[in-house]
C-alpha cells in the first residue's frame, strides 16, 4: 500500500492560532476560575452564549455575530478543558476525513 501524500503546510494568517493553541490560551487565562465554577455551571454559561449568538444571527448583525462566535468558542473550549477533551483532537477524529457518515468532502449524503 502506498503511503498517503503529504499535505503541504497551510499558510496561517498573521496572528492565527490553531484550535489547540486557542484552547491552551483560554485554559491559561481562565482555568482556575472555571474549575471552581465547575462543569455544570460552565455549561450553563456556554448555552447562554449560544442563545446570544442565535439572537445576533436573527438580527443579521455581522459584528455581533463575530463577537458571539468568539464567546461560544471560548466557552466550548472551557467546558472541553474541564472535561479533559482536546477540542482539536476530537474534531479531527470525527470530521478529519470528511462527513462522518459518507466520508466525502463535500458531504454526499442525501438531503
């Protein structure tokens, strides 16, 4: 069996971070406080932020959507860190080869 072709490295925008680097940034910034709050209360904060994102999407306010996406991502990596989940690893394990059902990129599953 032939070895898979190596992908060329992706060029990162100036200041860009990987998901793992972002998770580490949030962990270093907030982890002690988040641990005291606990998984359940952090999850409640996460769901509140998802609600705020939904409202921003409803209003079609791009700047507000961007701000709420950042908040949702920060709370997602927070609950992941408390639960011992590496977000980048988990995402690639499930979606790294395309659609989890049909394994295609783009997804070829029937609508």
